[in-house]
C-alpha cells in the first residue's frame, strides 16, 4: 500500500514539474504521463482498500459462525 502512495506522490510531483516546462510538446507528454501514473496509483489503492474491506468482513462472518456452533466440551 505504501508503494501506491509513493507512486501517487511521484505523479503529483511530476504533474507540478510539467507546468514549469516551456516546450509545449514536453508539457503535454509530461502532463499525460503524470496523469497516467496518478490514475494507476489511485486504481491500485482503491483495489487494495476494497480487498482489505472484503477480508475484514469475511473475518467477521467467520467469527460469527464460530460463535454460533455448539461447543464440543461440556
């Protein structure tokens, strides 16, 4: 998860650096590459968050099902 945040920060820095370029072609190339890096970082971050939420919910369901079973020990 930390890696996606680092790539997101790198993309934002690259996006800010694009505005200091004087050549329009370099600006467009840098702007779109930074946007793609940010987009990929956001997608991976959301994917990891949704997977984490699913795992937490699955763990709670397993805990509830274990509590409802009668114990074998008297």
